[in-house]
C-alpha cells in the first residue's frame, strides 16, 4: 500500500450501487502483512444483507476526522 491504512474493528464496510452507497457490515478482523505489503480484512454483514463471493465491497482506508 502507498498510504498508511487507518482502519479499526467496527469500521464500516460499504457497497456502491449506482449513485447510492450503503453500509453493509462491520470490520471484525484486520491483518497487516509487512512482507507482502498486504492488508486482509474480514467483516460481518449486517442482518438481512447478502454478499456474494466476488462481489465488490469497500472500506474507507483514511476516514475524515469526526466533526465536533
């Protein structure tokens, strides 16, 4: 990766359909492999959400800080 990922357990996992972005689950496991430069992310889908194998989902690696 070219940036330092800023993700944590409980962060959202999203799917984009057309113009709409929907939160479909939460991150449950994150593993950073320095040797290969890979990030492995596991997540639990939200209730009644179906995610097929090979379906494209995404996470925000560098979220903006919360507005106070």
